[in-house]
């Protein structure tokens, strides 16, 4: 069942109904949960291997991971320069805790920033990119002002035609948060904006967040879309706050389907450091509580399903399945970016 196609055939009034959106999404999540229970079971032997042996990643997947680390180092360097906070999150944080690096099958990097830090990075990162010719010529920075236009007009766009043709069955499916990527070979980092939630609005936020996020995504497709106007309306409606409160929730311009609800600010602050692939990066104050919140009590075990982004396959496509050229490109790009990171303070 293709919910997106069915939804688009509905009258506009029904499409915009918060009640219809809310219960449709609840139904889909319930269906996914049922399918997951029916099709997948965690394996105790795989749990043992995951926790007590060293699973070594090799080949192009490892190339993606190593280049990802250098991209994270670049963002970390920029953040240090401008006193911007972030934390590792989701699978990246889980990998740091469970493996001191990448989850063996992971090929994506995720970080979280609170709104003020997120907006500050959006302000300074383009200039830092343009200062370094290699970064300017070979990397892309994307933040969508609508589904067709990039906020940044004088830097490369991540959403090339090749990217769209490979990843999007539905070309309307584009993310709204900040993304920074090496374009060829392709490796990227996602930067997710989070917001404070007012204590007396937490029930409203938890109930209405997902439907409002879906509605916000739909607004992106309109030619006259105004981010500030629409964002501020929903921001206020959900009881979110720019001022620090005791609760934090995912921003509406974030991932498409996640709906975890609000959590305690003390789980993030004060920010600590954690080892990831031999480097020190920023992590939440209580990684255990956050990972349990996102993945459940058994987050250290093998998950029922393994999700991959298939950047390895996309890179092979970019290099016309010439594995030798792709391997050389990874090595050369890794060398260049590592040199930039090691000498960032001198640039």
C-alpha cells in the first residue's frame, strides 16, 4: 500500500486535516510495528558476536566510514572555532557507546544541535567552506528553502539529478535539515535541529508533533512557501521555546517519521566527550538514557532489522562501477580532507 499516492488523491481539505494526518500516521506506524514483529527476531548468538567480538568493516563501506569521520572532524573544527555545541546522536552515538566507532554496517553520521547553535552553524559554515578551495569545489551544503531551492546559492547542492534518480522513488521526498557532503565520492553528515519544549505544553507536543511535522513537509512543496512564517506558527502551536526549559524535542524541520516525544534536557547537558573512531567528539551527558529512549532497553543487542543507506552502491554508480577509480578517489579525498583538518587552525 503506497500511502503517499493515496494521500495525494484526497481532497485538499482532507489532506490538511490534522486529525486525518494524525490517525493515518498512527495506523502506518502500527502496521510497521506489526510487520517488524512478524518478520524479524533478534538472535542471541548475533547479540553475543556484536557485544563481545570485533566485527571488522572492510571494502568501500569502510572507505565511506573513514571519510565520514573526516567530515565530522571538519564540522567539529568549525564548531570549536565559533563555540558551537553539538552532540553525536542516533546510530552514531550508539556506535560510539557500543563499538567506540561506527556500527559495523552503518554508513551515515548524525549530530544534533539546539536551535541557536544550529542557526549559528548555518550562518558561519558557508564562509568556512568557501575559504578552502578544495572544500568549496568538492563538497556540497544543502538546506532547503522549499523542495526545489537551496538556501545557499553560491555553494554546491547535495540534491543533484544523479542523487535524486538513485535514491528517490518519489522526488518529493527530500530532507529539510542541514546536510554537508563530499560529492564524489559521496559521503555526508546530517545535522538535526532540536528545540526546547515548555513544561506545560509537553502533552500537546507529544500528541501533535508528528502530524504537524508531516504537514510542514507538505507545505515545502508550495511555490509561495515561507519558512519563517510557517515554522513560527507551528513552533508556537506545539508549545516549543527558544529559551532553555527542562525538556527537549526534535524540531519539526527534522527527520520525516521519527516521533519519540520530548525528553529531559539533563540527558544532554552538561555536554561530555566520547571516543569515536580514535577521536574525541561531543556527546550527551547521559548517553544511556537517550539511547534507551530512542531504541529501548536492549539497545546494546543486535537490532531486529538492519537499515542501510546504500551510499556504497551510489558511489559505484558515480564511478560507473569502476572499483579501482572509486578506491583511488576515496584515498585521495581522505588524504586531502585529513590534511585540512590537521591544519585547520592555520588555514
